[in-house]
C-alpha cells in the first residue's frame, strides 16, 4: 500500500477534459499546482471525438504523452468525461499506481453505470454526491475550487445566476421577485435554446466572464437538481470569492465554512431581509482549505491508510 509520506506532487497524475472554458479553467488551475495535469487526448478533432466516443479499437493512439510515463506515478486521478472504460483499463495495465475515477457530476446515464460496474476491480470510484455514493457504493470527497485572487471589495448589490434551465426557471423567477423587492439587481442567465423569458439566453457564457460576474456580485444564486446531495462548485465559487449565496442545498449547513450571514438556505423560514442587509463574514483560510484543490488531493492521499473496499 502506498504511504502518505511517499506521495509528492511529482507522483500525482491528473487527467481531465477541456471541452469548454469552465473545464479549461480547472485544467489550467490544477496544472499550476500539480504540473502533471493533462488533457486526456492529443487532439480535439471531430475524427478523434468520434473514435473515442464510439470506443473504437486502439483508442490509446489518441492518448497524450502522459501514457509514456505511467510508471513514474503513485496516484492517478481521472475525471469523469471519458466515454468508455478503455482508458482506465489501459492505465491499469501499464501502471501499478493507485487509480481513482472522480465523478464530479451526478450519475445520470446508463453508460456511466456500466463504466462503474466494468472497472470496480481496477480503480476506486469517488463522488461528491451522497446519494450516488450510497447507490453505487462509491467513496466521498467534496467538490473543490481554488484560492484565486478575487477583489472582495468590488461588489455591486446584484444577484448572479448562470446555468441551464433544467426545470429551475420558475423557481428562479420567484427568487428574483423577492430580491427585487429589497432593491437587489438581478443578473440571471438561464441557458435554454428556443425558450422565451426575460432571463433566458441561448448561448453559454465564457467562464472568464462568469468569474468576473462572481467577483462583482454581492449575491450568487444556485438551485441544485433533484438527485443531487452534496457540495457544488457554484457554492465554492461564492465562498472563495466573498459572495453571499442563496441556495436550496440544505447540505451546506454541514460544511465547515457555513455561516448564516453568508449562506441563505431557501425554504428554511430564515429572515431574508437580515441576510440581504448583513455583511459577508470573512472565512478563515483553514476552513476553506479542505475545499481547495490541495485539500481535495490531500483527502485522496490520506484515505490510502484505510483499506480499499474494492480490494476486499
């Protein structure tokens, strides 16, 4: 078993996708901390995408140069955007490293369930979602964010939301109506092609623009989907940037950084006027560290002292 004190930054390999600006932000920020962080593939061509999406033979010809150095790593983490079990099997065949598959999205598709079932014996499956952890017998780690240099003083009395509709539009309208009564400006961007409404957009906002909105907004709004029970990246964006969060996610009360001045849980009969009028309460960096990229990795490494249930 790999010991905690034998795993350094040089021994950690992180593989993930880069198909949009959000993914690219995480890829680049992770690489700035753990330099052995790479996009899975050498190409984003349509031909490569068809090949890997269809799990055609010899998929490894598209893998990046990381495939030549697998023996140098002791911990390998693969993000959940791959389309078949082949990459995990390739890594397992060519490396004795501890292999973790990180589900940072809720399990929704049959192919995701099939991948879990086919790879239980060769890798560990981890998730942020309590419900998925119980249903699919996975381990838990939290979502994570980064200690980015936000300007905590550059805040407007604005509530910001960005995300796909996913049945959340009516709830967002209700929230907007309440906030407007208390002179909070509304900056909602609900993505859904073809639908009409004052908050609907038909394009995805670049993540650099999202970060700018987060930095400038006093409030952020999130509505988690049914079947999701765990900490979201959106909540961490708020806490790391000094924005107050309005959310329907009751799980937030379990987090070390929870403060009623900073987080308003919908449907809890709390005084929203007091919340709107309160100042953001500064959060000790030590409380945020477990939810940083460094804390996320540290939890994986520390868990290696616990016997891995897939090896029993």
